[in-house]
């Protein structure tokens, strides 16, 4: 029997990736297995808190939400590589393959876990290197501080939460949320939640324009610019921020891994159908559910971690594996530090008001939970 260690590689150190890597660092035998986590930045960004960090330097949130991986692996059972994966190279008829990084380095794997999440536009489109991230944070803070009239294009959770964070720091700034849909969020969620969030924004002085859009967004934010919506509404913001939804971060993957809309095809075991040694989780997978960090952390990650363990033991996952059966739909949308609303699909649908939403999310934006998942 070969003494060569089996190499397990996790690509992406976000919400789901850190949970899988930390779990495997506890369960895998370091004498038999080598565990590697690859992430483009030397730290994880706790995304639910990033909007508050980008609005101002109050509280120096970057010190808490840019979480390094130095405490991630239990008993040091794992290796972190800072790098950007640009290509996955599975070997035909073999349970192995390799990854190519942007610096040309090649990393071999026997088992691969894909957890690279989403790509965003606007303020949360963080660069691929740490120095540029620092500049990005400083630039967003400066432009928001200077602007008197801010237009947020997109009325999902990002647009709502960013409007609330701006109003917390600068209650007198003019803020407008423009949404293509007839209500905020999407129709997964109850009308009571969607209209309630609109009311909360308007009570804070935020203008909400629904069922309208901008066909062409001006580039740059050098000063007031007049724009006209598809329905003829004239606006004169001096800062326009894109706050629409994300797309799966899968451009580095072979086309055979992907559906027509760019998500990764997976089985209920969260394995790729044609590559049993490759698993995927988080926003990048094709599954009929809303993309949320909670699902990646509490729904997908435990399934992947357990199935990797079983796979390494030679189990037939189609019979013995842990199956992902979907997760309850739930959302918590903060509106600054003191308000917001939430909803979960259980019991026919339950709406949470400002008190509970603030207690669960708005005050701390899940920073404590995120740091704990990373071993901090």
C-alpha cells in the first residue's frame, strides 16, 4: 500500500469553505491526509458586516471582519495557501487532478471542494489582493462621505442594508433606492416583509422607487449627474452605487461542470455527477433555493464535510452518504443598527420585527458567529 498522503483541497475561504476546512481539520488523520485551503486573500471577509465597514471607519470594523486563517485548522492540521485559482484540471478516468493558480503554481488534489461563492458588483466587489482591498475600503468611505445625494440601484438586501447604514451615519444625506421589481426583494418573500422594509426605509427619509430602472449607468462618480429612469423620472445624484444581486464565481471552472446559467451541477450528496471526488457548496451550486450564507454554513457545509470523510473511507455515497434536501428559507435584513425585518418559511411563514432582527443581526451583523466559525 502506498504511503503517499491523500490530498484534500478546499477552494474558497468564505462562509462555507471555512466550515468545511475546520471540520475536516478535526476529523482527518494528518498521517494519511493532507488538507489545503486556498483563498485569494489572506483573510476571510465577513460579508454581512462589510457594508457597515465600507460606509465609515466608525468602530474600525475591518479589524474584526477581515479574519485571518491562522486559527482555522484544529491542532494545526491543515495548510493555507494565498492564491487565486484560475483553472481546475480534472484527470480523465482518475480520482485526482490539479489546480492552476494565477502565479503559475500547480496544486495537485485527490479530493476537491469548491466553495468560491459569488462575484459582486458595486461596493462589495472586493479586489483580489489585500493591498487593493485596503484602497477599496478607503475609496468607498471617502466617496460616500463626500456625496450629498446617493442613488442605490437595486432593491434587494444589499440596497436596503446599505441605505440603512448610510442613514445611521449621515441621517441628512439624500438616499434613493431604485428597484426594477414592483416590490423590494423578490417574490420568494412575503408581501408583509417587502412592504414593511419599504416603510422602514421611507420612515428614515429614504426615497424608494419601484418598478423602474436605469438602462445605462454613468461611469465614475465625479459629481452630480442627471439620469432619467426608464419611466422618465429625473434624478441628480452625485454618487451612484450598484447594489443588485451577485453571480456565481465559477468562471475558472471547466464548462462541463456548469449549467447554462453558470452554476455548478451537483447531486444531493453535493458531488459533481461526473466527478465523485469533487464537491461543491454555497452560492455557486445549482439548487432551487435562495442563495444565503446561512445555507452555505449550516446546510451545505456539514453535508460536504461528512461526505468527504465517507468518500475517503471508500463508502458508496449514493447509499451511505449524507443527502442535502434543501433548507428552510429565511432572511434577516438590517436597516442600520437598530431596526430591520426578517422572515422564515416555517409554520406557514413568520415575519420578525425590528426588535428581534436587531438582536439577531443588526447590532453585530453576525460578526461573532463568523469569527467563531473561523476559530477566532
